[in-house]
C-alpha cells in the first residue's frame, strides 16, 4: 500500500477567508533579505506551507512568483537526480535582483506523494522506470499536486496578478482556476547534467513541461 500520501495540510476547497496569516519574521538568505510568512486556516489548523517574500507587494502590480514544491533530496541534500534545488536558488536570485517577489514553498514532496513514496519511486527508477512510470506503478497519478492552497496564500498576501516562474503549465492552469491572474510565464530552465538528463526529458515528453530539447 502507498504510504505517506498526505505530508501536509491540504486545502483543495480553500476559500480566501479560510486562510489567515499567523506570523511573519525576517529571513536573511545568501540571495538577500526576505521575510517568511506562516498561515493557518480560520479554524486554527496551521499550514506547513510558507511564503517567502521580498519588497512591497503592491496589489495593483504584477508580482514575480515561484511556486516551489518541497524537494528534500534536491533542496537540502543537493541531489543531482533533479533540477529542484537549482530552480529554488535561481528563483531567490531573480527575486532579489528585482527587489520584489514571492516564493511559495509548498509541502508537496514527490509531486504530492510524500518522502517515503518518493524514495520508493527512486528505487523503481534505479530499476529502469521513469518518474511517471514509477508513480503510476505505486498507484499514484503522475502528478498529485493541487494549487488551491498556493492561490489562497497569494490572495491572503493581497496578490492577484503575477508573473509565474515555472516550466509547468499545470501550475498556470491551477492558479488561474483558483482566481489568480497569471499575466505571463517566465521559464525557469536549468542546464541538464548527466544525472538528470533523462529526468528532464521525461518532464518534457511525459508530463508536458515546457523545456528545450
């Protein structure tokens, strides 16, 4: 049986008034000085997802935004199997250069299947399956993520119009469906390495990510 399916609070039916900001603190980083914001539902259930923001988030402006799904192996351990850690770092650097923007760090490890199942998927990939085949073999969809929580976080921050830094059209579609105006999409492509070339090709061919061949 698949394990660890729900590593974070899910708010698939979230409405704006269901989410409140509960704390905000300074977060100096190598890229620059940010703030980190925590949220909870109106019933008091704390989210594990956070917003990392810089600058004046003018509700009338188009705000640069990165939706980043947690990748423990890439973000923390520096895994070369994926491009996640590099994407996160580039997103911070881009926002710091602009002086304004938001990174939403979403606890959606392994495209929503959790760290235990992600390791199981890695084992299957070591045996020859690609990322999509491995997830399907474990009984999951190719991508089990939802972006309603991300949209609710943006609404709570007063952001309505964004420039979304992503290669994944599902993120665009998910935010638009939840009432966010994605004015434009900025690619966030990382040069492939020998260790992740097949992974990136699978993203492009099987999952529809907008990547160069």
